[in-house]
């Protein structure tokens, strides 16, 4: 199939691997900032085919994983209200809040629905004028344009019973926080191709200039990932540092100006907590004052909800590349995909879930007797 088979070609993969092996002379730590790339790396065993000097660190690139616990508790509080029809993508339904998840609300009689687009939720609001329809809008710059379009569409249609619970996060401030960290290990980044298709590559130029760290825009198929790694290692070995686009079939320097215009209209930059990491200044989007009427946090008065994180979970260290998931004492024991302690075990894109699915039988990981579950795919 075009665009799939051609990026799974084993001969081309072998050539790329040979080039990576040939060029690598020293240890390097590369971070991918996208859960889709993490999943692809672990699923295809890419990290195990690389020279042993190259370490891949799985950064905070899974949107479900970095959504803070307090946002989940806000979602649960709203979804439990009798007048609310709460809409979300399916991957958020199993993410645990402090006491339960959205499935729990649904099984208790709450009207929680899975939709495939925020515009489906807008349509639902038109069909159910006596209900308050809320869409759970989380994620990186990738999902934000569709969420922004949803409130624009609701306004155009005169729907006053639609609102958005927003917890968007932005990649560049997270990279900046990682590079400013006193325990920083990463020496080059594989940037998320889909984020760059919206925002362009230019917004990373100041970061490269300031920190002198190579950044390669990378896709998601195995050959995409290998090509991103190859280019990053070549830059590192040459002492170079620039933004390079290895996903040119979807990404341009300036990104998508139409999407950016909608984002600028609907959202404004705000401080945002990242689950497992904590507050990163100016690292998220919230609805701007102009769209205040569509803000579910205000409409349902949940803005002050707070929640402490699990003390057992070490996902913050996983997301910063300080430990591998299997080094967490709870991995595969207290924490499994069916009973996740932290969000990196919930989503298929989370590093802990990927290790559980593909690496749990390896030496040094949890023993078979400690595992009791079949992973949820
Ligand atoms: S294995 Fe579970 S508890 Fe440990 S870091 Fe991952 S999500 Fe957190």
C-alpha cells in the first residue's frame, strides 16, 4: 500500500542501519518527542538494532500521558453531572483520575460518549438542545486546530449548549524545559512530524541557536524513524546543530497558516502542568477571553480542582529519560495497562505501555509470574 509499504521496506531499513553504524563513533543520547514514534521504535525493535552507543530516550510526547491528573478530575466532575453529555476520544476513557475514570462515570449512568472528531460533538449539541455537550480537548499542536474549529463551528451555528474542556500542551517550551534541566541527558531531538506539519519547522530555529542541539523533524513509520536517527547522528558526529526536515512529504518551514490563524484566534498561551513533570511556564493553550463562553472549566466551575500525583509512579523520570519504564519498581506489578498507576502506562503511545506490550519478557524486566494481564491494544 502506497505510503505504508514503502516505509517498511527491510532492504532500505538495512541500508539506513548500515549508514548509522558506519557514522557512529561515540555515545549519543537522542530523544523522540512523540508517542507515535516511541510506539514505532519499541514495536519494531529499532532501538535494539542501533549501535550500542546510541540511546533513545522516550520524551514527553504522548498527549494522554502528559494530561495532568487535575484535568482528568475536572473532566470526571463535569461528566458526572446529570445535564452533561461528555464527549472524548476513546483513549481518554481509561485514563485514571484520582478515584475513577470516565468508564466508571459511564457505567454509573453518566452520558459519556466516544466521538471521532470534535465536530461530531458539535453535531451532537445540535441534536440534543436540552443537554450540555462538552468535548475533552487535549493534546499537542496537532489536535488543537480541530478543537479550535469546533468552537468556531458551534458559534456559527448559534449553539450555546456546546463547550470545550481544554488542556493543550506545546512542544517547544517542553523541549526548552528539558534542555534547562540540571539532569539533562539528551543531545539531539527527533521532532514530531505531525506537530511540525501544523506549526512549521521555523519555530525550532531559536532553540537550536540557543542550545546548539540538533533537531530533526521525523515521521512515524520505521524508515522515517531510522532516517531521523541517521540525520541526527550525522549532525552530532560532525559537531553540527541545525533544524533538519526528514519528513518533507508533510512538513514545511512555515507549517499550515490557515490552521495557525484559527489557533491564534481561539487560544492563548498559558502556564500548564504536565503530568509527571510539573508546571512548565507558557507551555499550553487555553481558550482566549473572546471564547470564554465556550470554556467548560468556567461553565461548570471546576477551575479550582487540584489533585496530587501518585507517589509510586516514576513517569516523570521516564519522560525525562532518567530511567527506562522497566526500572520502575511498580512496572508490571502494581502498574499494568489494566490497572495503570500513571498515564504512561495507559495510552498505547505511552513509554511504559509500549515496554509492557513489547519488552516485558526480556531479561531484567518483570518475571512472567509477576504478570497477570494481557496488554490492551
Ligand atoms: S510503570 Fe507505572 S508506575 Fe512506573 S513509571 Fe510507568 S506508569 Fe508510573
